[in-house]
C-alpha cells in the first residue's frame, strides 16, 4: 500500500487517513471554528467530541442551525450503522445524539 493510500470501511481502517480526502469523497464539509462557535452559542457549550475534533465534518449542519435560529426547529434521525450487531463503538454517535436532544430540546428517532 502506497503511503498516500488508505482504506476506511465500517470494519477497519488501513493506512494514514487523509481527512480532507474523506470529506471530498463523501461530499461533506469540515466543522470549522465558525460553525463550532455557532453551536456553542446556541447550545450553551460545545460537546467534547466537537472540541476534540472527533467529529470533523458535516452535511447541512449550518442549514439545520439556521432553521433552529429561525424557530423552525429540527429533529435527529440516527441508527446503529452498517457494522453488524450492536457493539460499544455505537455509543459515540448515540452519546452525541443525546447531547443534541438535551441541548436543543428536539426529538430523536432511532432506526
């Protein structure tokens, strides 16, 4: 495997991950300082996973926050992902989803 090559699947990660390439591949945008400050302002603080850049990209989070600011509200819809039966790795997205539910007073739907 060449140094610039990496593989990310639901089951494993090989090589040195290029997060910019992941962002490009999946059509997301980086969670930048401006977006973090906006979340902090609306939520009262910043989730530890955002502070530590564990969650580093998003799709339309800025639009969701705009709707919230305009009083339109939103809800979260999540699931356990494609990595087989429920395991401890699923706790991070659920932990973050619970934080969103508590901070923004929104409904959560889990599939």
